[in-house]
C-alpha cells in the first residue's frame, strides 16, 4: 500500500465506504508500519476536531447563510447506517495500534551510545513524551539527532551508525525508518532480513554492510560496501534491484534506480571522539596550496589555495603567527579559495580562528573574513567579518551576517594584536536578537551592539564562486575592496555547537 492509497482508505473509513477486505488490508498495514500508526492517530484527531467544529451553531451568522447542519443533512442520512460501524472500527484500529505498540515496547528495549557533544531527543509513541537525555529506544520510538552521532545496536546484532542531522523511527525490531540523515549499517548473518525504509526506498539486507543517505530532496542513496541487499523504490514504477559488492544507487524520477559512484568517506566507521571538524593551521604553503586537516568526512577531498590578484602588492603570504605561521593578506584582492561548498541549511556549526587587524583599519574598509552560500536568498549565506558600518553596531567588532540578517559584537578588534574569535550557530536562541547565534572574543561571550533578525538557512550551490572563501566577500571590487587586510591563524570549522567552556579550550589548545 502506498502513501496515496493509505490516506484514501483512512478518509473512506471515516465516510463509511470502506469494504471489509479493504479494512483488513488497512489493519495489516498499520500493524507493520509504526510511521503509519502515528499518521493514522493524527488523522483521527483531525477528524474529531472537524466534527466538533461543525457541530457548534454559528451565533454570528446572518440572513441567507445556511446552517452547516442543513447542508450535511442528506449526507448524514446516507451515512447514518454506517456511523456506529465506523465508530467501532476506529476504536478497534486505535486499540490495535496501541496494543501492538505497547506490547512491542515491552518486548524489546534497544540502547544506544552517543558521541561527545551530541544533541538528541527521544520520543516514545506510548505517551508522546520527549526525553532529551534518554538512551533507550523501543519499537515506535523516534530519535531526532541535531548534532553529533549515535550508535544503535539491535537485539539481532545489527549496528547502525547515524550522523547528524538525522531523524529515525524504530518501526520493528528488524526495521528502521530513516526519515532523513546518513547512516551506516553492519548486519551479522543472524540479522539477515533487516530492513531500512527511507522516503524513497526500502532496503532489505542479506547479511552485509551498507549505508543510506536519506531525505535529500527525493534523491535517497544506498551504498553497498560488502555483501548483498535488495533495493525497492517506494513510488512510481517501483523498480527493484539486488546489489552485490561495492556498488551504489540513487532514487531517480519515475520510481527508478540510477547508478552513482560509491562514496565510502561519507559514512562513519565508528563513533567519533568529538564533533567533525576541519582545520587550516596556515603553517605551510606549497605553490599556493594550503593543507587542510581534520576528521570531517569531506576533508580528504577539500583543497584550499591562495588566489593572488593582479593588483596585489605581493605582501600576502605566511608570517609569524599566534601559533607557528599565520596567513597575512594585504587587502589588495588576494584571498583563499576552496572547493568546499560549506555547511548547509540550519545545521549547527562553530567557526573559530585567530585574527590580527591593523590599528589603522578604517570605518568603511569593508572586508570579509569567511563566507559561503547564496548571497541573494534570505538567510542563504554564512558570513563572518569585522563590522565596518557604524549604523550596524560598534565599528571594528566581530560581525556575523546571513544576507539581510546580522549580529554585531562589542569589542573593537583594530589594535594590531591577536584576538581569538568564535561564531556559534545553533542551540538556544539569544533572547535579545531572537537568533541562534553567539559571538565570542578571547573566550568570552560578546554583548550585542547591533542586530537585524533573519534566521540563517544556508543554501549551497554548484557555482564555485559561492563555495567557502577565506579573506573576502563574494563581491570583491576591482581595486581589491572586500578582501581582508590583516592576518589569520588556526581556523577551525566544526559541525556542531561548541559549549562556552570548550571555546576556551579551543582557544588555548585547539580542537
């Protein structure tokens, strides 16, 4: 039963036009599908609310308005003979859903481990309650992971390594619904038959190791690392294929499967000891190429290089830094390009680095420090710079902006000395700005001297000009305006919210 026929049968059940055979099929579908159970109960609540709404007389009506009871009179007479049956059927299905869920919850409890600094919530179908710190799943439980990674081990020995952001439901002891996220599964022989359902696919394992990328705009992917799996499309023509060995497939339009390159680096192999990150130390540069380190999955493929401008005075390069060497930029058009699009959407992130600005930096000397994303869409870019515009807040202070929205700190950085700066996005919203953005200077949280609300929602594109750049804005003028005059050292980009105490540790000893 697909989603369309499922919803159609629910409303026919409410209308009293569902046959006994169709009811049996609906009941069986609910028994096997925890997500459908939630959806059904929500539809029951909606149906009841609508019934209550239309049963209340309208005391404010006037003149020629016909009461709803008269409009529905014929339908009510037609459905009268079904009403008692429908009410009983709804009660039966609700009871079946709850009984199945509660029994299964008591039958099996699944524990999981989380990596350091992970942020997650567990919701159980039994009471709908949220348990932010709970480390237990039962059949019907939902796990929402906004930061970090978790390792789930099922009774059969199946292991799932899930990385944020992700949302999953334990539908059965042998099936997980990965609504969105990236997960790697290890299935021992005794776990053969284990299934992963995503919005576009149903993957049945034959005792193997594979990964799923789910919820990427109808482009779910399956990557097989060893062994065999059966992949079924859940929509359209419903293509089915058995994959063996090191192969990968993506959901393509029409309910088909298309070949793609196997990407093992996208998937974790164990719980990470810390949040994924990338690091530019600026300690060495070979023919303009800068080294990038870190345990972020993208690191092996990322390249960074100094893009020299024709009008540059040739003063950009490596100099003595806060730790080892640092990158000096002359403000004449030189900056660092990368081939990395950046972190997207509303995923939590932390950017931290050392910065030294010259004492003679002037108001109006606009210059970017770090930027990526779409500069035209509301909230679509993620940019860090020092504030050069007095109307926005203190001149010389750390500034974050996301197109029209921005937050400006307090400390004037234009003193020729090294300062450690951090921008943290995610976590709790600031009561003053309403944005989930915190600024730090030398380990201390900054007071806000100016802001304009707009929630960041970073949009990544295929245009290299929108990929991460260091030391510039995207719209650099012909005279080099928009590029940084100053020095940078020890740049970290971390996939997650770093706590205040960790900001200080990051400042002193790195990540």
